[in-house]
C-alpha cells in the first residue's frame, strides 16, 4: 500500500509501562481538539460478539449437529452449497444475532462515555451497527465495508440497498424462534426449530425480482449507495476541518486483514501532522512505526479492560 512508503519496516510497542501509557491516553482524550475513532473486529470481539462458543451453539446447534461446522464464519461458506431455503435460514439467524441483537458486553457504551463530550468521528470496518445501537451520532459514523442490515441486488445495474430487518424478523419466526418480553428471539421451550424457510420467503430484489446478497464488501460488486457516499464525504470533511489541530487517532481492534482502510491511513496522517497523536488498543497487535512512536500510545490487551481503566 502506498501509505507504507512513508515508513521503514521497524515497529515499536510503545514507550513506557502499561500504566504510563494508560495515563498518557487519558490525557490525550482530555486535551485533544477532536478524536477520530478507527474500529475493527477486535472491538466487537471485546464486546462479546464472538463467532463460536456459546452464541454459536445456542442459535446454530442444529446446523452444527447436521453439517459439522463449529463457528459462524465457517458456516457462511458451508451453506453456500445448500438449498437456498436452508442457506437463507442460516443467514437470517446470522444477520439477526450479529446485527439486530445488542452486544453482550457494554464496550461500545463505555467508549461513547469517554468521547461524547468531544468532537469525534468514527470510521469502522465492522458491519454489526453496534455504534448506533450504543447511542453514537449516526451522522458521525462511516461504515466502510457495508452493513449486515442491508441487502443488495446481484444485478450490477441496480446500485441500491434494501433494509432487511422486516425480512429477518419473519424468517426467524418461520423457523420457530419466539420473541421474549424484551423483543429478543429465543428458542421455544421444546427447543424444536426449523432449518429452512418457505421458498416464497427467499429474499428477492424489490425492483427487478433478482436474487440478493448481503451488502458486504467482498469484491467489486459491493454497492456504495447514497448513504455510504454521504458518510464518506462527512468523514473527509471532518478530517479537512481538523487538519493541523491536536487530533487523537484512536485505533481499536484493527487487525492486519484490511490495514489500508484505517491503520495505514492513521499512521500517514499522524506522520504528516505534528500535533496529531496515535493510540492503538489491541490484543496482541498494539504497535506503531518508529517514525511516530514519540506520539503513539500502544496498549496490548482486551479493549474492555483497558477502557475500564480510563
């Protein structure tokens, strides 16, 4: 990526002890003119959005028993070979628990509490919509990689997205899930559910009746709709308006899968703006280039535990 040319390949893991870096981060949050939050999958993992274990076994035990996969990620590939009535039953559950359910742990709420009095903006590769659920201003959010709550047509001529909440609700009910008093879908008392939806419930594009797919960036068929472009423009405008100011670039749980979207961009901006600062909170991957290490805070660990100390 072009951004890497600004740096040699030597990385550092921060200056000072963990406690000293936490204190530095507290001060940066307090003193910053603005905060740009860059969030990756590690933030949602810290909030309890895991793709295996208890969440998977509660909602996909029947798929695991019949087909032998043990996590939602693997399941998404496996069900591609199954009949669409079964595949879409799987995806209704997957979308529901990873988009319409609230995260099990209040990590996003803790983050909002830290920045709500600041001038902030969020750019994220997450597609689970947890920032909005926690109360972040939707005008300050840029979901770069799509939204589990949207479908798009497989027809490349239709550059629109479609809200899927109503369909997900009906597809969950068709499988036998029951909403509790809080409106959360639970297993029925007898634990018996269906692994397929009626064929007439398979989602189709409302404009031309074509098949649909999730609005997730997997290749160049990803639809960047009007909302995506508005958010992108708002993010660019925020960066422009704060250029040269004391801005904290706070990176949370960003891994190495798509570093050019957040990580490399943050490094590049901090390197170019002498009053900017960079903070990286991540489990096992908290580091920064030597060129900006004097203005970097790198804290290795669970993001929830770190936020609790701030």
